[in-house]
């Protein structure tokens, strides 16, 4: 149930950004990462996107981070609690996967992008720094 909802949400977000930017869906990728610090050690997911592998930047040159509800869901309010649900699953996934790969959670990224082979599918991968270490399916992350 969660996997299907997230899949639908991400397909819609990829399509929306591709149309807005005038590119193919396979050229848009969303990245999910965490940047825990000593002051805030929680593995809170953060989001950004790339076009043809180039991260979107703000006018000041810093990374353009996305707000889940407004930017990814495309809504003013998250009435279904999707952000909270995703946050719980993603935090747990980053904790588990960082142990599995013996890596700091801050060096891991989940990439979700439009599939180049199929118009309506998603491609997912786990990155450690800038290297793909594992191809994923949403079921891996959301336990289905």
C-alpha cells in the first residue's frame, strides 16, 4: 500500500518536473539523502533534483533543496500524511543500509528517476558518494 502510493507520487513528480523543464522524464532525477550532524543526529530525509545529472542550484549557487509537500507532492497541504510516512520508512532504510554498507548515512543517496526504457516506470539506485552501489525497487525501501 505504501509502495504504490509513493510510486504514484514519484511518477507524477518526475512527469511534472520534466514538463516544467522541457526535458524527457529520463533526464530528471530526484535524490533523497540525510545529513545528520552532532546537533541533529536524526536521519531526516532531504530532497533535491538533477537534470541530466546536474544538481539544480539556487541563485546563490547553493543546492536547491525541495520541500516534500509543496515541491514533490505539488500540494499546499499533505492531508494523507505522505511526508510523515515516507520520513519514517526512509529514516529506517538509511539506518539499515548504512550498517549494511559500513558507510556513514550522510554519504548515501537514493536516486529516483524516470526510466529511459519505459515511459511510465521509475529507475532507482543507491549511491555511496557518487558511485552506484545497488539498484533498488521501492519495495526494498518500503518493506513490501
